[in-house]
C-alpha cells in the first residue's frame, strides 16, 4: 500500500486533493479531524483559536508527533477492515510527523501542495470552513503557528510537489496523474 501524506499551508488545496482521492475510492484520514475530535471531547466549540490552541498544547505536552500517533491508530483500525492500494493522510505539518509515518509505512511519500498567500487567503474566505480564520490578521497568525511547527520544511522536502495556482480542473488533472 502506498501512503501519501498531504502537506501545505492553509488554503493550498490539500483538502481538494484529498477529495479527489476519495472520489477515486481511496481512504483518507484527516489529521485535523483528530484535533477536532479532541476539541469536541473537551466540550469546546470548534473555533479557529480553540482548535489551534488545543493542537499546540497537545504538541507541547505529548510531543510534536502526537497527532501522527493518533492518526496511525485510526489507520490501523481502517486496515483491519480493508486493504487499499493507496491511503491519503491530509494535514502533515512537521518533520516529527513525517518521521513517525515513515517508520510505520514502508511506502510513504509526502505530497507538497503550494499556493501563494493571496490565493490561499481568497480560498479560505470563499470556503468558510468552521476552523478557518476570516480576517487577514488571523490568517497570518495561523500561518505563523503552522510554520512554527515546521510545515515549511515538510513542504520543501516533499517527494512530489503540486503548485496549485490554477483552476480546480488543473488540480484534478495533476492529482489524477498521481493516482495512476
């Protein structure tokens, strides 16, 4: 089984690549979903500030790879039920997470998705996801937080790079090439 770890800054297109993979029938585990689950268990609302704070606090208390370890447990449960050709992990943000997945999966590749800040901000404004920041200041704060976790290094060292400045059709074509 080939495991692809998707990385990129907020609004770069990770979720779109994941959606395309899912449309092709490949399983997807969203690392942000692990954080959302944690926030819900604490009875807190899914606001950008709370989600970011809980993600950071868990990293500080339990290690930079805590969300990767939680994700691996979900993957283990999935693999008890099925044996997919490909598996996608959405939202890798640190080299500690890359190392954690690399030790667990022999065929593990990082897919970096890159878009300019202006493009990403416009996408975030348009999608209005529950954990999205809508002010430009909040957008910049979220970026600084994720950059502090090491996402830039993960993107820079990606095995596959997708530059996503064009249309959804172009992104779909690049992703389908990956799936062949």
